[in-house]
């Protein structure tokens, strides 16, 4: 059933993306540097994220897009030496552009798929040790963008999700980011 749902979603998305009844379209690729904060298990830490992707705009205002990013943050957990936390994610957007296709102001909803790797405290035989842990989660969010007439884009996004680690308790992971990038 899950494979059938994915196939149906992909078919609808592809049909919509190629539908001539939506009018002429514009494709805009971008690479962005995002900075902001992440709330990781109720503790906040700065997050830097580089992403690459693009949007498909139609003249009626509809936009559909995707981007894939790699981020770095310092783990706010105490009692660990390795503070590196890596964030690998995919954002899938559906929204509306209020100006000329591929320019101006737009609003969109986000489906966020995130994969984290980080260290966490682990007690073995009464001794504190570090264990590398992986977590994954699917969440949602929203964002706004402004695509300038020059090759610049400015975005603000917020996403929230519940992460399920390979060991330990699930936790909430929220990201609030401001990004600036170049379009082509």
C-alpha cells in the first residue's frame, strides 16, 4: 500500500508539472547559504546549512520545488566531547508566487525529510562513554521567499518534526532559518 501511495503521488506530481492547462512556466534553480537556529531535544543551538535545488513556477502563481541540504550545528548536549551534529535534509515545497513567474514574493508549505548524525552520552558499566547516533524524521513547515530581478533570492523557513533515533527516545527537532542565495 505504501508503494502504491508513493507511485500515485509521483504520478500526480509529474502530471501536474507537465500540464499545459497551467500556462507557460519558469524553472529557477538556486544555491543558498542558510543560518539560524535548531531546537534539538529542547535545547537551542546555531545551525548553518547549504542547500541546492529549485522551483518550478507557472503563470497562474503555482510553485512546486525541492532542495537538498547539508547542515552543521554543535550538539547542545552536555557531557560529550564530540559536539559535531550533521543535518542532511530534503525540502519539498508547494506554494504560490504573487508576482511574475520566478520573480518577486512567494509563500510555500514544506514537507521536510531530515537525517541527523550526532554523539550522545552512553553509560556502560558505570562509565560515561560517547555513542554516535543516527536519527530520522519527517515533518512539515512553511516559508516565504523573495526572488530579486538580479540573480539573488532571500528565504525564511521554519520546520518542525519528531526525530526517531536508532537508540534512545524520540525528540522534537525544529529549524528556523534565513537564507540568501543565487538563482539561475
